[in-house]
C-alpha cells in the first residue's frame, strides 16, 4: 500500500494532567502516515483523486489545538479517527509527541496504528 506522509506538524494546545499543563498551550508534534492507493491519482493527476494532505493537516492541527485532552494516547486516537474519515485512507499511523516534557529527553509521546476494518 502507498503512503502519504505528514511530518513534524506543529500544533499548540492544552494537553496533560498536571495543573500547569492545563493553564497554557504547549507544543504538540504530530507525524502521520496515511496508507492509501495512489494509482488512480497518479493516472489522472487530479487532486480530487488524491488524499489531500493539506486538508488532513488543517483538520488534525485544529483538533489538536482545541481538544484539550489529558493524554497523548487520547489525542492520538482522536487524530487517527479523523484521518480514517478521509476518502481513500485505509490505515493510519499517528505519532503524537510533547517536546521537552521530560527532562533530558527531546520529546515523549505515543505512536498508534488504526485501520478502517477495526
């Protein structure tokens, strides 16, 4: 299966369980792999036959910035569901990270994989 990749999408939102995390937005780093079949899009060279990564990115970023989830697990699951609503997406891998959340680590996060037939 082919892949459409959205790499290092930065959002700023409320995420976390600590009081200080609930008061101000933090950086949220999102990586997504959308599994799809690109053959028709390659043949027609028409955006309507593609998974539109711009549209997906905007939806994902808007949700991450407005959802105010407690855990990265919950946010990752939300984002996977959004991606699977897109026409042509059969499976998705979503990684959600919180840069600088743990001392001496560049970031911490979670990566999940979901498919339409789950």
